[in-house]
């Protein structure tokens, strides 16, 4: 909100005492239309790929190959290569699915909701947050398919296609709702992301040195010439897509939470799940944006565009959503006691003191206790610490899904069927493999597409204030 | 890998270059070289190990790639012509798709169990009990259920071998005959025949005939888990061998002295049925029986006892003496008994004496003869003889002291006086007492031959190995426990050309003859009926038709008497009389009887007549067993040896169904373990899975321990039958061989055992890790007094009454509504239902690692819970099939409609449609769904294809499966009923688990029919649903347990429990 009240700031690195108290700007002073455009398009159009990029991409790609190997093994042998069993029918597969989907929430939130609320600070992070959303959803979408016993059939039997047998999916199943929710979310996110990219594609087309660059960016820019009519339609389309996306932010993870809430299992069967899952998703999504933004601004020298202001705001959002999540944990425990249901009661005491108790308390330590550090400005200013904390938040949210899924399943109603779950190396291979896929796509993205919206950045440089604002 | 010269020529050249003495040394050293070893290991010297070689692999891949690329070219060729020949003349009664049932029997450990075997187009697929047979009454035990897999076991020995070379049977018979001929002058002094306990009258007659020809030859029997003690006990009591037949159904008070009489032994089924008849919910509750069990190791019998007293095995004798003295039997030396036991005696004596003539005392096979003799004397003193106990001659054809016979045989083998040892069945090298060193002694015999189903440890040390015909492949006969003879008729021609013991004896004594002839000849002689038909010679029913898989002759539909129990398909065939009523009945007098025997599965009037035997005055004069000071504690631990509940004495070690069957109380699979009580384990600082070494008298056994609640203190239970080295692919390397500790002096009980921790651990695969009920109302129990006071107690334990939850009203179905009740009062946890389900429904075996991972596939499991003191808990068995919920939680969550509700209330699985999300399993509160995580079915072993039930889909990888209430049997009955234009009758559909159950604990039927048995049971106040508060409305319901404790003993038991805690 304070975005328009710029503090004069000379940008001296030594003025840390002052920086502690002042709200930093959304863009460092001294930038013009041209400097912004040069800086961002230069990352893409440069002929010289940084050696660090190759190094990072190679590691990510190696993990991507591990994922391919795992999928190959999985299709040939069956999901028995994982540790899932009866009673723990879902484990790493669905944990990872929910984790990735949750991470994918920040992108849309930043793009759509913050756009509608006219939050200027979203501008420099929305592009790569949206890309992150797409890649995370792509990682997530693999799991519901691959976790099935017969993915080659699940690939289309879960879709309502007309067929001679007159067979339809079972619309009462939350898994079908998932299919709709996730595909809708992916489609809208993709459109939203691509629409936002069009003006920048035109910029790159115009500045590209190579013929290939001109052709490819030319095609992708869909004939953008920057006319007033183009801008008008662009603005309208972007706003409409934002409007469409906004309910999705809430709906997707609500639907994902129905996978659990609709069941009869103690620990799953709970009405608190939708809001609690949505908050958790935003929380983990922002943690992932932070995890990506901190190295990105460091290695590409984008501190001017992704300023401490952004970091602070993201931290605050994590603090708020993290505390909603912690409230959810408290509520689960309260209802387990208040319901006087012996199965719920046992589920909760098993979470706390059972064989997976250490993981539960790690989760509480991270998601309820550790995030309280974000109250402190000194912590919010410590980039290195924030990077570690944002990674830990991602770990914490993964643990949350592990606790919800595994501890609820492994000891349910009949003590006779209680069993333990232990992941196999293929479980870890699949998980790290999707991280490899995610990072590989992200590396390609920052190399070949503008990671920050150029034209939107241009709207927030001081130069733009001279003209009537046409866009918030 | 480096490539060395591995050309035989090169090696030969190297050898050629050496001379003289060096030559030999060089050969040895040459053999040590890597090159030579590689040569030895390359079975196919060209290209065999190319795969491991980087260069070779590349060229191999090139070739493979080229072959694959060109493989498409060959697709243009025609498929080879294969002739499919239909029946030119359709065999009578054989309708494809309709199973036929044949009556036969399974011989085991000196008794037979009457069976009906289901046959589909000539291949037996499923074993049921014969309802007409007095020892099974339609039920079966796990061994009979699993025998069908044993028949098709691909690891069975398939060829007759002499020193590893394949030989025809004639060669063996000729060789044996020539040995016998050479022994004729000495009257067969060097001939010894070692068999298992024989209960076949024909075989016994053959053996006696052979011994008559060779008077100095000897026939020795050895059964590792035999009735040695019972036999000697009867001699002690009566001076002769006799069997006691217990009429448990007439007994109001039953005392078991370490006897697992409900589940073990040939009479187990009969006892279980009798016991259940006085316990079940529909029975006369005022006349409920009361069971006292004194036992050293927890058994299924003990789990059903109203009072259970864990005693060290050596203390049982003292207890028996003390009790006998109180009952007025002269019991010899009076040892001290532990306090807990002493408190038992007065109330027990009072209860027994209050039920004179209605009580029974049964001694366990593991207890020494004197305990058996005391039990006989106590029954005598209580006036039970003639009422609940009847004495008869023994079912085994030739009772003898097997142990001394075996000792004598080993002595003679050591002495070198045995020239020819013929072993018919059994595996004495593995099972004989360790101190006899049977394997060493046997190798001093010049000629050794072994007839066996498997090429096992004994076969490996015999020059001749003859593959044995399975009992489903051969003609024979056997006596049931109470004497009734069943003719064993084959269901299929021998798969691997095996021979029966009858045929082997005939071939070596005389000439090769078929088992069919031999059995008929014996019975024709016994009955005095002529096999010659009165009129011009008809073609007698020929043994096995030409087709390899055709069923043997004398095929009969299910006997009319079985109509209530047999599956519908078998009944549609015409009645046997119609078969016989051909235009001119040219059947011989013998054949007329014979056909009836085969049809009914028993020879009438062959049950033993009761005998009157007098108990000797001083049965217990013998000193206390083993010279033990039964009063004081012997140093060290005590060990009891027991047959394994799954693999028995090791004969079923290669039966994967039995290996994977969770043992009734420990729920262990694929292994045995030393059972130890929790308190003893705590004292010795042991936890389950600790590998220990047991030492006694220089003998050692390494085995992991397993904590068994209810185990007697300081007592280890070791199950026989594991640690086999030549069992086959399933049995090799499973478990631990405990036979090295088992000596002639300690066949059943071993004292003074030292336990040494090795510090290592061993992973044991148990299917139920959690034994507590966690205070949940899953098993509902009351005493008889509480039940009388509040008959609705089970309903009152409901967490939350469910009513009027739906806006739409209940779904009404007017047709059949299938439902099941399971009576926990009578379930002994014997597991017969579990194996029956596995056999009926093509349930795969997954192996130990998958069981460890919680992926066992049994559609029906038996949950076992303990309550109370860990040292002597109350144990409950709860069979858990699919509950077939009316509001099934699994159905709403399946995204592809693969599990749906039928209008008869079945929760159907559509395997074709299942994509395997496992959501249904997650949402199943009973966790009865099973998922094919990997390809568990064996699609590659042809012999196993024959076993599969053609009415049940064989599931593949990635598909969920579960209990269907045997929907294929419902559909068979439906077809039969529709043909007759009538509704399905109550009792016409019998699920596989129900038909196997010895106690009839499982009842199935139409709950819409108020007169059906299941509907009547569901109306009982004891009937309750599991997890009713979830509103899943299961169709499977349970009967609450009503115990019948002795009020005099209950406080005593409670205080004893406190002491133990």
C-alpha cells in the first residue's frame, strides 16, 4: 500500500541502519524504461550463457533423468517399487502431489489476486512465480496419474469422454473433482502466463540479434505492435483472466483437500481442511517463490528489481498464512478431543506420540514455532537466513502432508490392520526426480524467457509516473 | 570382466605341455585359475556371459536389435497348425463349465480325512470336506485345503532317478526284485522298509504279505509328529494299544492337559464340530460347555478356553497327578505344583465331579505317556467311559513303538546288517531324532531307495529316487480316525508319472500292477464279493482313460446326501442310480458296492466298534517323566516341540499357501521362531526378532525369538518343519531347522536349555503387528451370568446409535440380500477358511518381502486380539472378509466406478475397470481390500494354471481385489435355481470359507428370507456390526462372545493374573 510513497533513498549499501527502519522501494532508484528493458532482456538475449547456469542445469537435468528412469521402472514393474502398502495406500505419491500443487498456488495468487488488489510489488515477481506455478502443477499432475496401478488406462478413463460402452467416470469421487480442478487450474495458469508474456515477446523480437530469436519470439508475440488497441485488449484480457483465476486459487486446493475430507478416515474426515489447505498452499507457494527469488536476484544481479520490499512482503504473507496453518493444527487437536470420538482421539495422540511423532513435532517446530521469527525485521533483512527459512518452510509443508496422509492411514479403525510405512529408494528417486524436472524447466525459463515482466516493470519506474497511469 | 582363454582346446594344450607328476599338480592348479573356473561356470561356452562383458554386450545388443527389427518380417508367416480335438463322444456327466465332485480322502499321519474334490473338465481345483464322512462332516483343515496346491507344485519330483540318472520304473523294479531274490535264502534279513504311519488297509496287507515272504525283513514306521505318547499311554493304562474317541458334543466340562484337540490331529475337525455344538449362539445356551485348558504353549484350543492355565511342560504331569489324586486315582509320587495351578485344582475337581459322565479329560500328544494314562484313569474315575469317551482299536494299521523301531533300525544300519532300505514316503533324514544320526547310518546301507513327492533331503542320500503319486493322483484307501474306510480315488492321472506305495510294493514283491487293481483286489477279498459280473463280461470301468487330464473312472456327481453342502454345479448331473440303470446291469456284486463306496466316499460299517478296556490299577507308578524333579524348577529353559501350524513336520514346506498362511496366534509367515513369553523375554532382555542360540547337551540351534502372550514362563516353543534345504523353491531357506535339538530322549519336551543371545537380529514377517484392541468395541464379550442378566449387552456397547441419517429413506431390495454372520464364540482361528478362500478365489502368494511390506493378498484374514494379562491373555479370533457394506465407503470414492453395488447387496469389484488408485482401500474402515502392487500371480508356471478356479478372474498387476462372498458360487446356485424355476434355497449357496469351517462359525444366506439361518442369527441379540457408528451398514456381522467361566475360579484367575503381571 505504501508503494506510491517512495522514500528518497540513495541506495548506498552502507546505510543498513536506515534500511532497517525504512520500507524499501519496489524498484531501486535511478532506473529508466531503457535500463529496465536492457537489464531483463539482456539475460535472455545474451550470447554468453553464464557457466553457473550450465552447472545448475546439469544437476537439475540429472535428476530429471532419474525421474525418467523411475517412471520407466514404474511402468514396467508396477507401483510396488514404492513403499506403499495396505493400509498406507497413498504415501509419497500423494504427499508429493499435494506438496507440488500447494507450491503452485503462489503464482496465481500473486498474478491474479494481487493484481486485482493493485499491489504494485507483485510486478517484479509475478512472471517467474507464474512460471513456477506451471512447472509445479506439471510436477504435481504426474503423481495422480503415475500413482495408479494402471496409468495407461487411468490416463483417459478418468476423463469424461463419450464411448460406446456408455461408461463415465464416477462423479461422486473427489479424484474426479481433482482431475477437473487441476486441469482447469493448469489451463488458466498457462493462458494467464502466456497472455502476460505477449508484450515482452514483442520486445524480445524487436531486440533479438539472431534470426532464430526473431522468428521464435515473433511467432510467440502473436503480431504484437504495441498499439493502443492492443494494449486495451491486453488489459481487458488480463483482467478477465485474473478474475477467472482468483476463485481457482481458493478452489483448487479446496478440492484437493476433499480427497481427504470426503473420506471416513480419522485424521482426514474434517471440515477444516479446505481453508486450512488453501492457507497452507499459499504459505508453501510463497516459500518457494522466496527460495527461487533469492538466488535469482543474487546471480543475475536483479537486486534492483526484486528489492527488500518484495522480500519483506512475502515474509509477511508467509507469517500470516503460516499462522492460519498453525491454527489449523490446533483445531485438529481440539476437535479430536472435543468430539470425544475414540478414533479421532487416538489418531491425534498417535500423531503426537506414535512412531511418526518426531515428524509431527518437526512440523510443529517449523510451521508453528519457526515462522514466528518473521515478526522480526532483523530476520526479514537477513537474506541468507531467509533462504534457509524458506527452504525449511517447504520441508515443513511436505512434512504436514506426510503427517496427514501417512499417520492417518497407518493406524485407523481396526488395530489388526495397523502397519508401518517406509519409503523405498524409488520413492526418493521419484520425488527428487520431480524436483529435477521443476528446476530444469525453471533453468530453461530464466534462460530463454524474461523472468521479470519488462513492460510491467516499466510502469513502475519514476518515468512512468509522468504519464497518466493506465495500469496498477 | 577381463576375457581370458576359455577355449577347451587351449586348456587342453596347456595340459599337454605338462608331464608326469607335474601333470596332476598342474591340473589342480589349473582348476584354480580364473580362466578354468570361468570355463567351468560357462554352461553355454558361447555367448552365455556376453551380457556381463561390455564389448560382448554391445555386439549382443546389435544382434538383438537387428533381430527385433526384422522380427516384424516374420509376422507375415502363418501360425503353426494346431489341432483342437473335441470329444468324439462326450463323457457322460461332463458338461464344460460345470464342476463335478468326487469323494476321496487325504491320508496324513496315520488317519484319513474324507473329502469331496471339485473337478473342472478333469482337473481338480478345490477340496471340500465330505459331509457324509464321520471324521470331517464337510469341514476340512488347512492341510487338506492346501493339498490341491501340493498336487500342482512345479517342484515335485518328476523323474525316477538312479544316482541322478533318469531311469524307467521297470529298471528300478527289476533292480529291487533282484535284491529281494538275493535275500530270499536269508529270508530277507537285510531288507528294511521304512514308512510313515500307515492307515491304509491295502498297503498294510501288502506289507504284511511281503513280510510273510521274507520273515526276517522288518517294517518300521516313523512319523515325526506321531501319536507316540498316546500309544504308549494307552499301553500304560490298558496294557494294549487303543484309541480314545471323545464325544466332545456330549461333554459339559472339558479339561485339556496341553492338548490342542480342537485343531490338531485327525480328530480335530470332529472335536471342533462337537465343541461348537455346545457353544454356538443358536445352540442351547443353558447347556453351554466349559473348557479348561492347561497348556505350555498357546494354542487355538486354549484361545477358546473359559479358563486357561499356562504351565511349563514339565509341570503338566505334576498337575495331572495332583488332580488325579483328588479325583480318586492313585497317582503315584505327588509332586509340588505351582501356586496358580494349585488354586485351580479344588474348583476344577468340584466342577468335574459335578458333571460325572458329562466331562472329559484329554491329554496332549506332547505330554508323556503317564499323563495320557492319568487322563484315561481320570475319565474312568469320572464315569466318562462309554459316555463321552469310547475306546476303539487304533486307526493306524500296525501300531508299534515307532521310536524304538527307528532306534533299532539305525543300530542295524550302523552294524551293516541292512542290505536294502526302502523308504516309502516321509523324510527321515530331516525328521529323525538328531542323536540317531540317521543320515550317517543310512549311508552304510548298500542300496537305498526313496519314494517321495519331492526330491528331498532323504532322496539326496538314496541311490534310487522314485517320484510318488499325490493322493489326488493315485488309488488307495485309508481309515479315518474312528475307523471308517474311504477309498481314495484319483482325480487326475499322475502329472509326473508318479507311483503310489501300493504300486512300488507290488512291483518289487511280485510284478508291476496298478493301484486300482490292488485296492480292488484287497477289498474284494475282504468283503468276499466277486469282481466277476454275473452276465457276459462287460467292460469294467477301466482305470484312467487315454487322455492325460481326464478324471479317473467312476466319476460320480456330488452324492445326494451332500446336496445341502455341495456347490450347485455338481448337483445337476443325474443321480448315480440312473447311471447304473443302464439297459442291462452287467455290474459285478463287488462293483455294485464299490461304486457306492466311491460315490459316498466311505465304506459303510467300517467304523470301529467300541471296546471295553480296564484301566490298570496303578497307571502312574512310573517315575515322574524324565526323572525331573517336577516340584522344583529345572535349571535353564524348557523347550516344547510342536508341528508347525502351516508346514507341519516339513512335508508342506514347499506349499506356498501354507508358508504364507499367518499362523493362528503368532501371525508369522514364511518362518518359525522360538516362542517366548513376554515376562521371560523381559527377564532375558529379548525382543522379537533377536537371533538366539539354544544349547543343550552339545547341540545347538540358532533361531529368532518371538514374543507370544500366553506362553508358559521359561518355556520356548519350537515349531518343526522349517529350515529345509531341499524342499523346493518356496520352502528352501525359510525358517530354522530345530530338529538338531530333538533327540530320542526329548522328542516333545526338552529341559535344561541354555539360551545365548547372538546379538544379531532376524526379520520375521508377521501380518498383524498390533495385538491390543485399544479399548475399542470391536470384540464384545460377556460372561454367561452377565448375558443372562443383560441379553442386549452387545448392542449397548455401540458407540453411537445411527438412525434416520438419510433423507431418501432406506434402499429397498426385494430380491436376494446376501449376508453373513460370524460366530466368534466358536471360531478357533484354525485358518481353514483362509486357505479355502485362497484356493477358491485364485488368491496369489506374494512372498516374505512383500508380507513384510504389508502387501499380503488374503481376501479373508483372521484378526487376533488379546486382552488382559500378557502372560495369560484372553484371545479372540475375528475372521475378517469383506463386510459388503450397504453404504460402502469404498464405492463413492472410486473415480472410475470400478467398485459398485449389486442389487443383491454385494459390493462388486470390476477388475477390468479398475485403474488402481487405492482410494477405496484407504477409505475402507475394515482394510479388507487387497492391491496387486506388483504382478503377484504366477502366469508362467503351466502346472499352476491347472489349479485355478475357472469361475474366478485371475487378477493382474495394478488392480484392487477383495472378498466377493464367492459370487461365482451364488451364480452357480442361481443358474440351478432358474433351471428349476424356483428361488435359491437357504443353504444352497455355501461360501468357500463357510464350507471349510469345522465349527460352522460362518453362516451365509439371504437375509431377506426371515426363515434363513443367517436371518435368524442376525435377529439374535448377540449379533452386532463392526464400526456401526460409521453407518457403513455391513452385511457381515459378528456374534458377541459369551464366556462360561467357573465362578469359583474367576477370582483365582484374576489374582493369578496379578501375580504374573
